């Protein structure tokens, strides 16, 4: 894992296993390189030891306990005990053909994926992976084999990237099953195709033109325009707007039990609440037409007319989300706050989001929403927001650590702190002060 200071880096191996990162559903699992079936599962702010072992022909995930109370050496011993108890007469080995292992991989991991994702993975496996690599032995496939297969695929760049990602997950699962040595994934580090995606952003005049196009379309398709306005004012995805139910709305927040990135909060500023107040309640869903869900195809037809009036035929509904994020950044909000607004699950781009106050995220959503309400109405927005300089003094624990000569591990042990969590707090404090010093 990335370390930001030598004091922490020198002792990080004591507090966590040597690890390979693997995402499972909405968890993040750091797998041990010594006992590959052992992993540190990070879910929210909680970290637990889990063991992947064979039970009834399938891989079961068994929880050992909290990482804070079980040292790594003890966790490895417990994991090995469980693995020794597992049946050893598995018909699988490194000589098993990839085609034979592929179905086992999909069945074992199906519970981690949503139905649409599982369907996509099965499609990639049957149409693109198995025809090129299916007859090869799972333990004998090397980087050169994967590179040759990848370069021969006759499909879009996005399709190639998705197929490579599925294949990489298969090899990780093969390592967990003991069919390949730890860290031998031949897909690891392979350079994906650069998609070079560029979102289209609007300036103030274009937003005013968008507002006029919305007003024109509202005459014949008022509910569709409400969906577009809702996406523009909140930065949510179109699918999230269409799945929104009245029961999910609580004051200035809409709590979605599921989305592309899992459970999510959509923060509702005053312009959004005023918009929702104009929607008639005809059923469970907020956005309905004659008691039925809004048809995505109808939405797209209305949107085609709107972007034609706007004069930007390539402007997509999803670009409203990118514009929302762009405006939030231009108003001076930290990228971590923006990640909270958009509900990003990628902890690499929104590191530390779990420690943010929801009040800060809600305030940012309300401010960006007010900005959009003004520019869409053709009004001149205020100048870019400049955040106030906050006090840069560390809290007492961080200040004590900075004064001490102890290693981070020793410091945490003397005060009963969880090393990994405290390390992140120190990194976040240093990141904030680096920005204030600019």
C-alpha cells in the first residue's frame, strides 16, 4: 500500500500482511502473499481477517475476527488450520483447462456481482476469453499468452478492457484456489487501452441555452425535463433518478439502497426540493408517467431534441453529472467533497471520504445546486467560492506522534490505537496542510 512518510513505511509490514489488492463487491480485500487464502477485508471503517477455503466444492469466505485484536502471525496460523481441515481431494489442479475452471470461477464469485455484471462477465468469458485461451492449462498460462490473446481480439477498446479485467479476476481466483502461485497473475500490470474519454462541459451561456431548451421541451414532456433537471442539480446518474422513490426522501437527503457503487445518498438542496415539490405523487416512484416508470427510450428521444436545440449534438445526459463535478471543483470544493457528492466508490480518487462530515457534503450539494439553478435560468453566477483557511493545528494525538521518537506502530500500541486507521488520519492531516501552504 502507498505510504507517505518513511517513518510509517518502515514499519507498515508489522501492522498488515504483504498484500495484493482485490475488490469484492463493495469490500476491499488485501490478500496475504504468504498465505494467499488469507485476506484483510476493509468494509467502511471496519477491518477483519477472512479466509477463502474450499467447502462442498465451492470457495467459502470465513471471518476470523477483527484485525485490531488478532495479530498477523496469529491470523496466518488460524487460516492455515482451516485450510488443513479442508478436503484435499479436489479434482482441480494447475493442469486444469481454463475452460473447465471458468464455470467454477463464475459460480464461486456470482454472489459478489449484480445480475447485470454477472451477465456481462459470462458474455465476455464465452465470446472472447474461452475461444482464445480455453484449452490452455490454468497453471501454465504466461504473460506472453495473455498479450497475444489481447492483441488479437477484434472488438472495441472498451470491450477489450472489460474482457481483460474478467480474465484478471479469474487468475486471482485461481491463486485463491491454489491452482497458481501467489502473485503470478499474468494480467497484472498489463497496460489497458487508453480510452481518452473527454466529457463535454458547458459554460454560463450554454447553461442559459440549456435552460431555454428545457423550457421548450417542458411543454410536451414535463416529466422527462424534471428528470434532466434533477440530474443537473444533484450530479446523480440517470438510472439513480429513475429508481428514486418517495419513501427514500428524508428532508434534504434521498437514501438509495443500491446504485452502481452500492448504497448512496443524494443530497437535495433548495432548488432540488422545489423541483420535487412540482412532481405529482401518482405512485411509489418520484418520476412516473401515468403511474408507470419513465421509459429510458422516451427520455433519450426528448434529450435528442434538447441537445439539438442547444446546438451540441454530442452532449449526453451523463455529461450533466460531469458538469456538476466540474462546477463543484471550480467553486473551491475539495475533491474528497466532490467524491462524496457523486457517491464515488473508488477510494483511490476519494481517499479519506469515510472520515468526511456528511454536513460538509450536504452543504456542498446545496451550493452547487443553487449555482446550477441560477445559470440555467440565465442569471449571472457569483464569483468562484474561496474556502476559508481553517486552522492547520493537528489534534492532540497527531501532535503527540509528531513530537515522539516512536515508530507509528509503537506509538499506536502504547495508546491502544489501530495503526492503519491512525496512519490514514496522519496522511489526511498532512494532505490538508500541504494544500493550505500553497
